[in-house]
């Protein structure tokens, strides 16, 4: 299978795998700032349904996005067992609500397969590539889908 | 220090110099100038020219040179400036400021007014043609690559370069006077300039160096012997030293083959004395007489850098530094010492202090939850903590505070330029220049204020004929004032022009489809049409205002700063724009409220009063609307939770607490909320950085429990209410006059 353009064959990459909506996804480790336990957020008016609200990250106000809802996998019923991954996308910081964080994957560029050209719900190009893992495969998330839609146009 | 850093320092210093210049030239016009003023202006122009030369800013140098020539004549008494000349000087200082701005924007564009002013300056300097030539030569002189140390370094490689036919050899003895650094000269620059003319050898004479404890870092103890070989004329060499005429000796040597390394004949008296004096101190004895080239460069770099950078600001305080002169001029005010700090550092500090305030609130809340008595020791310590944190915060905020003076001076310039262009006579009277506001506000106010001032000159002040016909003085007056008013800053721009032509405004608004043709609007409503997007009253587009950017841009800019702009006008008497701004953008007083299970903060500045209504005070209005009957007038009630979409269709009842808020746009409105819990200072956190703009919400803050509360934007709340806005207008009309009385 063809390899996505952004990685060359001999790149060594690290991804953090996570579960959202029962499926396995992964994000490049360089984008992840920290991982926190879920705590209640402050709701925002007129926000899209995937944006749960904002929370206080040591003085900064960051939006929290329900990743499952964002990807069209249904709303996640947040509980203290859920995890927030704080991710940097460009100069923005955003928190992602996910079911759990699993492991760090170290793969070489050649192990990444191209994702089929079929989007997730209303989000084309949301998956950059696929990595085979023990229990099936993990989908590499495109950073742009992580942002609330209010920011996506500018990002 | 990189070149960019140096350039940034140059522009920062230019700001100070231009401020002096502008103040001085205004004093000259006002007739309150003495010799010191002229000297100060001259020094400012000279300093700008010198530094601009070092950066190769040719336009600036050319202009400053002509300006300086005129000022020099005034200074020496050769030229007694008449009103016209004073006007030229004033316009020149404006032009210089414009050129600095252009240079800062990396533009080499020549302002259209420049040639005319240059002509006038040349006229004043009396030597029009000759001077123009000088200026050109001067430009060449400054055209060299600044701060190049390399020519000195490379020079070693060419050390043995054989002399060629037609070359001249110059020997220059540079005896540095103690004022060398004080006047802002840097020998390194001179040397690199010389090195561009020909082959240069430098020899540094360290013999004048005193003992370490007698060392005055502001003095230059170094003397240099320079040998320059090449196809150079004496004039070219003298040009390099034109500002140092008294400080060096230049001698042409006929024998081109003369060995540069040969000791230079000692010509300078101090040096002769040095030769005869026995070595006195170890330090000096240790320094070899014939130092090899490389260490000299090092010494140059090390010795000259620090004092020069310390002294570039000297023109500001040149007099008092010199003790003798300082004593003589005891009467002149001692210049304030200031500190240049990177604003980012201050911002970091402000952020940290903001966190401290939040942290203090968290601790207070947690202690309260433990049920401690409020008179216990720890609670009173906590009060102290709170007090100190506030003090600290106020202190830090004060660092950012800046007087509006530079901003107002810039407006003086705008008025003069605009008036000149339109052929009107307008004077700007500035009041309250010492009022201090946040630096960010000063910076971000510049553009809207410029626009408003231009508008006032262009549209506000009538033409001279019309003014005479109306029995007004020909000279129009624009009053620009700043004052603190109950936690806000109030900036007013008042002109004594014709006032707003309401009929015309309404016509335009109707013709542009901004309001329906049959709209019945009150006078303030008509005035406010000016702020609508796509509105421009200019009957013909002038190149001053009416560039498609209307007052709506001004309004948006002010609103973004958390401020409000209002307009009032009297036909025939003039128009007044009032801008009220928060003192700072980082902290505000807020009322903590609860609505629909959410905690929100309402800016205290827009809260007029809070009301617990009796059932009979709430009057139904239409199907779902509710009005609050208060002191004989009716105010619409908005359910905050419903409006923000947290709840849907919740009824407004007398259970709710009503917060009466003031909106600049559409009068008053009462917000129905569930509870008011606190009134406190909150630290404003932007939502735009990581999220985006939310209608109805201006920012967020962090509460005592670490959770985020949203700050409501009272103006936007009313826009959000949509249909309700029309109702408000209707009620206003119904109750016209009464509502205003209620404030």
C-alpha cells in the first residue's frame, strides 16, 4: 500500500495511541503537551456540540473537544475515568476528551499506510494514515480536525 | 547586539528625540523658547541624523541635514525666524517624524510634502544650491555600511599591500577629547569609513589610560594614529572627520612608499607630554607601546561599545551630566530617569500577578469552606495577603501605564498635516496630557484617534469663508482631552465646527439602505448612524478621510479595547466625541452572577443597579416579552440563560434577580438571572487565543475554585436579543426623555 507523503520511509516516529468512541486513534507525540484527568468544564454559548466548553489549564483558557463526537462516533458521557489530552495545534492549545490513552508506538515511516480516501462523517481528510497494531490498526489523526470549527478556518 | 537590535534601540530613542523636537518646536511657535530650546532641538535633529546615517536611511539623513542647517543658523543667531520660518520648522519636525515612521516601516517612500519643505528649508538656510550639494555629499558620507568591524579585521591581511602609483598617504592623529563619547561619536564607525576609502592602518595609543580606580567609563582615553593610503583626496578624509574637526589632526605625506608601521611623528601635545613623562603605574607600563594590530581592535570594541551605548541617550540629559554646566543650569528641570524594559517582561509579570490574585482567591475560598471563624488569625493574615496582592498588582499595572502625551503630540501633527492639505486653519488644544493609561491602550488608540481627528478637521471644521459667515474666528479649534473618571479614562475630541448635519446623515443612511425611508429616529439615533458600517458622509472622497474606512471602524476598534464611544452635536456649535476606556485591559471589576446553572461575570461598569422585582413590576409585553416597570418607565427584560442558549424558554418571574445594564447602543435592559454571588476584581483571560469569538461573551476569567467563568459582553447581549432590539427602540420612543432622566 502507498505511504502518505508527509513521512519518508526511514523516519522514526512516535505516536500516542488513544481510544475514542471505541476506536483506536493516534497522535504524534510531539503535539501532545500533557494528559489530565477529566474535570468539569465551563460550557460555552453557541458552541458546536463537540465543543464541551473551556477549562483552566494553569491560567490559560483552553477549549475541550469531545473527540468521539467530533469524529461522528456519538457523544461521550464524560466521567472522571475519562482523560483529556492537551494537544498543541499550530499556536493553539486544545484539550481532547477521549476514553483512554493506551501506549506509545514507535514506528518507522514505512510502517504507515495511506488512509483510504473516505472521511469520518463530515470531516474529510481527518485521518492521515494507518498503523497496524496488535489488536488491529490505529488511525493517525490530522491535527486540523482537533480544533473547534470556530478555529479551523483560520488554522 | 545584532543590527536589528541596534535599529530597534535607534527607533526607541528616536521616539524620545522626536518628542523633544515636537515640544521644542511648539515652544518656539508659542514664543516661549530660549537658547536651550533651540539647542535641544538642534541636538535632537543632529542625533537622529547621525544614527540614521549609520543605518543608511538616506531620506532621513538628507532631510535632517537641511533641517539641521537651518537650526544651526537659528542657534548661532544668523537667522531670526519669523512666523513663516517657525511654521517651516514646525512642519519640518513633523516631516522628520513621518520619515522616522517610514523608515521604521522599512519604506523608502518620499512623502509628497517633503520636496516643498526641503525647498523652504534651503531658502531659510540661504545657501539653497550649495547646500543641496552638501546634503548629497553628506548622504554619501553616511552611506557606508554601519558598524562594520570587518574592514579593520581584513586590514591585517592587506597589511603588506604594496603602495601603487597615484596613491596618497595620510597620517591622522586622532586625539580623543573627553567629549568624544558624550557627543555620540564612535571611532569604530570612523575607521570603517576610512577603510572604505583606501588601505588603513590603525595604531592605538593607550598611554593616556589611567589607573583602574581613576577610570571614568564615559571618557575616552584612547588616541589613535591612522595611516591611510589610497587614491584619496584630502577633502574626502576631512569629510569623514567633519564632526570631529577639533579632535584630530590630518596630515598628507608626500612619500607614498612611507612605511605605515613606522612610528608616526608625534604632533599632539598630550602625547608629547606622555613621551617625556616616566612610566607611572604598573598597569600602564605593562601595556606595550607598540601594540600589535589584533589586540587594538579588541580594545576598540571593548572600550568603545559600552560607553557609546550608554551615551546615545545622553543628548536627553547632556547638560546635567556635565557637573559644571549642570550647576549653572540649576533652574532647568532635572530630566526624569526612565527605564527601558521589554514589554514582554512586564506582561509576564502581570500574568503572574494575575495568577497570584486567582491563587489568593482559591485559598480564601478553601479556608472559608473549612468553616474557620472570620475573626481568626489566619483569616486576618489572609486579608493582609489579599491587600498585598492587590498592591502588587496595582504596582505592576502602573509600570505599563504611560502618559497620553506622545499620542496627543502625534495628533498635533495629524491636525497640522490635515489642515495644511485642506487649506484650513485649525489648532489642536490638548488637555490632560499627563493622564496615564495602559501602554497597549495608548498604542491601540493611535489609529482610531487619528481617524477621528482627521475627520474633525475634514468634516467638523468648516472652511474659512463659512466660519467668517457664521461669525466664528477663522481659526478652528479642536479640543483633545484626557481625564480619569471613576475607574475609566475619558478621552474627548471636541471641534467648534458646524456640528452634524442630521438631515444629510439621515438622507445618506436612507439612500444607502441602512435605515428604512420612513424610519423615525431620535437625534441621538441619527448621530449614531455615523457608526454604522458602510456609512461615509463625505460628499466627495478626499484623500484624508472618506477612504471607505468609516466611523464604524473607529467604533469597532474602541469596542475591542473594552471602551465605548459616544457622539453628541449641536448645530453650529460643534461635535463632541467621547471615548471612555478601562484603565487596563487585564483586570476589571465584575459582578459574579448565576444563570441557568452557569457562573458568569457581568462587567460592573455597565451594571446600573440590581433589582429584586415585585410580581407587579413585571409586565407582559407581546407573547413572550416582559417589561420591567421601574420608576415610571419600562425597560425590557432579557432572560440571560435563554439568550445564551443554556436554557430554552424559561419564564421570567419575580424569583429572578434583575440586573439593569446600560448599553451605549440601545439604552437600558434588565437581565434576568438566578443569583448574584459576589462582586470582585477579575483577571481577564482572552478566549480568542485558543478558541474564537463568541457572540455575547467578551472574555473569560478564573474563579476562586479554579473554574472558568465567562464574562458577558453587555452590548453584544443586546444585539443577540435581535427582535428585542427593535422593541427597545420602540420603548425608547414611547418613553423618550424619561429613560434618559433615569440615568
